[in-house]
């Protein structure tokens, strides 16, 4: 399905179902958000990476106006809806201050995926190494989107995930990242322990030889 969307390019990746708080201060985006609030319309965040828009983004809904400042700035809450591919980009859109463009909505099936248990195990292993408590809901479909921002992916890796339309493939993408990063974090933690012990009194077992 093709449609026209007001566009708010940002150097970040948003996934369907994700909440995103935005501070709106530029005049063009004040116009965009005010129109979304008045008309109950949606806007798009196309990914802007390495000074270019590679093509994918996320349709967004303004869910709440948290605060409006006297000078016109706003704090708004938004939520990711559907993923789109950018067909063309107009800056500014006709008769608007903000950019816009024609987009094609990407069909993303609501799937659980086949690697969910392995992914949960690896995520918990990473958080245990980092001595952190995971604030993650591991149940239900589309787990990959819920944990993508919480395991140290680069923006490029987050974008690659956005372009994958199969949940099992997204989970495998995340597992490959975790299988690379966990040994690195584990070695870092061992190094920290060795540094911490330097200068402390040591209780050493005698050697038999």
C-alpha cells in the first residue's frame, strides 16, 4: 500500500510498538506535530544514517501532548506503528514547512519466531555479565523489536533489523550479535576483576611440585 506521509528524519531507528518521546522545537516540526494533533494523522520517521536516508522508516502516531511551552515548543509522546519504504522525498512538502514523501507500507507478520528461547537465554547471559536487571517482556510476538535497543546494536545494525520482514530471521540477526559481543563482555569483566584485585591481600593456595 502506497501513501503520502509527513516526514521527520532522525538519526535513530524506531520499531513498531516502541514508545518515543520527542522534544519539538523547530518551526517546521511544530507545524507537523500540530497538524497530527488537530487532524489525528500520522507522520513518518525515515532513518537518517551517515548523512543519507537509506530508505526504510517507521510510521508514527502522536499518543499524547505532554507539555506545550509558551514559545511554541512541545514535548510529545509517540508510538511506532508500521514500517515503510521511502519511494520519494520532498523537502519541503507542497505548501508545508516540513518534508514529506510517498511511502510503501511493508507487511510485517505478527510472529513469535523459532529462536525465542535461545534469544532469551543469550540476553539474560549478557545482562548477568553486565550485572543489570533486564526490563524486557520475553513473552509474545515480535520479541526482536522489544530487545533491539537493549543489547548494544550499532545504528547500522538496528537499521538492518528494520529491513528484515521475518521474525525468525530478525532473531537470528540478534543472536549473531550476541554470540559476538558476549565473549567480549565476559573478557572485559575478567579484566576488571584482575585490575580490582591488584594491590589487595591475596589468599593463595600452595603449589605442589
